[in-house]
C-alpha cells in the first residue's frame, strides 16, 4: 500500500512517524512497566495539521451510557434537537449510572465506520485511520509492545469536553479481537492538571498507580487488560481534550486501504 499525501488544509503533509524515536529503549520500557509514553510521535507539521483537523474540522458525535447502561450515540444535530427536559433527564441517568460503576460520556468520531460507509468522504481522519493500519504504524506498534502478531488498529478520534468522563474499566473485549495494547495519541496543548481529564491507572479500586496529563503529540501505549479511567473534565476546563485512541488487536482487517 502506498502512502498518500495528507492534505488537511491544502498543504502537503505526509502522515509519517518521527524517524528519531529510540524504539529499542521504548520497547524495553513497555516490557518492564506494561506501558510507555512516547513524546514527539509525529513530525511537527503532521501533529499541527492533525490538531487543526480535530479542533476545527471534525463533526463530533456524542456517546454515553444511559441510566440502563445502554450505549447511546447522537449526531450533532440530534443533540441540538433534544428538548431541554429530555436532555436533563438523560444527564441525570448518566450521573446515576456513573455513581454505581461503569459509565461514560464523551465526544467521538468513528473513523473506521465512516470510512466504510463513505460518509464525510475525503475527511482527513480517514487517512489517519488508514495510516494506523499500514505497516509503518503496525510495525512500530508491534516492536514497542513486543507482539508481532497484532494485525490491526481499531481506532476512533475522541474529544473530552467539559463534563465528559470515562469511569474505571479494563478494556477487555472478549476473545474475538484479542486486544493486546491500547494507545492514546494526545493532541492537547497547555492543559492544566486542575481541569481533570487525566488517564489514570488503578491497582484495584483503591490505589491510583499513575495519572497522565493530556499532552500534545505524545502517545501512551499500555498493555490490556489494565484498570484505567479518564477522569471527569471540569466544567471550568479551558480547552477540549483531543486524542486518537485505539487498540492493537487481532481483529479482521476491515479498514478499506
Ligand atoms: O482517552 C484515554 O486516555 C483513554 C480512553 C479509554 O480508556 C478508552 O476509550 O477505552
Ligand atoms: Fe479504555
């Protein structure tokens, strides 16, 4: 598969990784700790273009668990059309579920699904998800996580806006796709720790092992299953938390090339 020029803003950015990453050292860190954080993942021009796409050109949808734990998805116009009373009821249901256990509310863009259906044809995130399924990324991921059999990136773009969260879970997803590692590629600049939105690792329910601040052009790989969460983004947060998140797994490769 040849790599196409990536032109989110009429420029000629070609999606590619920073060639200077010390893969061997990063793989050693992952093998030792079960996670690794990698700065400067993409060259600056790619990271900047990606940030512009996420901040300005992505038709974010809303996804959440309702009071029965059912996943609900809304497109922007559907969210906007909800009567105030109904949206307040939904909000209360989300809170009730989150109080008890697993629940979430965030914004997302399903890159694979829209690529398959032809929706938003030509959107730059489609090239991103194709890149995440090309050998440059898959070879890199296989080397970092020390698993040479993973054959797919399942991925989506996410925005955690003020009020968004994802409670504690472990990313296990049955045996069908056999996820080996999660990745979170951050495109968030100048975040303050008080704004929440940290990726947190837990030991059981009680001990916080580690918390990662949203950052720009930094990827976090972690071995799954592992208990983790995205903490509530404060109502006073001054920015959105933008990421490309996904898993390296053994799924059927169904991303059109
Ligand atoms: O955005 C993150 O930091 C993690 C997201 C996550 O855990 C998930 O989508 O399963
Ligand atoms: Fe997760």
